[in-house]
C-alpha cells in the first residue's frame, strides 16, 4: 500500500469511488446527483491537498485535507476519506487517517475536525474513536439517510500536538 499526493490525472480513478459513495447517500452530505465536474471541484480543487492510496498500482482510496476555518481557526484542518467498496476491510481508512494526521502536522495544523459524520456510519465513528477522535458535538437529525430517515450527525475532533 502506498499513499501519495494526487494529480489531476488521478481523478479518472477517483471519480468511480466518489460517485459510488456519494450516489448511495449514506455518508456524505453531497447531493446524490453530484456531477463529475462538481466532484472534481469538491475533491481536487477546493482542498489544500488530495491524496490517493494505491494497492498494486491501483487507486482504491482517497482523502483530502483542507483548513476547517480561516484566520484564527486556520490551525484546525478538515479531512474527507473515501475507500472503494472493493477494498473495504483492508485497512485503507486507518492508513489514510494516520497519514492525514502526519500530513496535517507537516502543513502546520494543530488539530483535525470532522464536521458532519453521519451517526449511522458506525464503522467510521468506531475507527475515528479508536484513532483518538472525540465526539464534541451532536447535530440532532441533521443528516437525511436514504433508508433510515433523519439521523444525527457528529462533530469529531482531535488535538494533534503533544
């Protein structure tokens, strides 16, 4: 497994992962009909950096890193992670989250915040807790899940500095 910074050419392999996850509507608060051009902007152009995970030369995961706020809140970053359904359970999310924390520190961030984690995304919540993130806020019924109706969204946070 190798993690490296993404190039625009990598988006051809990122798009099927993005489309599968976003069209399912179970984890991200993006429109389920997000277009390829919109996804390119969201995932590749807005973030400070985007990374890909390669397994045997194939992109199977991706994450972005960006400031969560500007100015006095600029020391806190935000990340989003996606793993291809063909690679679930292979440790890619753990590797990406650990890598993103190292990259955040290298880029001068002192903390990481996930703004909107669907409470029904139990695997992610369990993983983020295992990796030291705390739930610092709960947004009641803030996420409209396609089959479970309105569910809570969590705000999760980790101070990265010792």
